[in-house]
C-alpha cells in the first residue's frame, strides 16, 4: 500500500468483507450505521476516504472492534513487505 488511494481502496475492501461475513446487505449496514446506501457503497469501492468516527460507527454496526478494520490493513502491508524481501 503505497498511497492514500490504495489505502482507501484496501479499507473499502475490508469493510465489504466484514459486511459480507456479517451477512448484511449494503442497505442494511447503512441503516444500522445511520448512513446512506451511497456512503457505504462509496466507502466499499474506495471512492471516498472516511473519518475515524465513521470507521467507529461502521465497526459498531458490524459488531466488531474498530481496530479489526485497521488490523487487516497492517497485515496486508506486512505481506507486501515480505513479498518484496522474498523477491530480492
């Protein structure tokens, strides 16, 4: 993950994966989080970055801790670093 755009896309993918694991549609997650369908969809697609508060609200609606959304980003970054080292 090299830049803000990649970070935003990876975070969106993480939100989507957790939503799917929880068995929620975009509409139901949006409703649970007090957000619009469009907001959640755009976050999942990596079209918009989001605030810490929005991450908190989404994680609460998903029934997970906020750090769980961010942990996967750290793991992804560590995997990238290991792959770069292994390829040299």
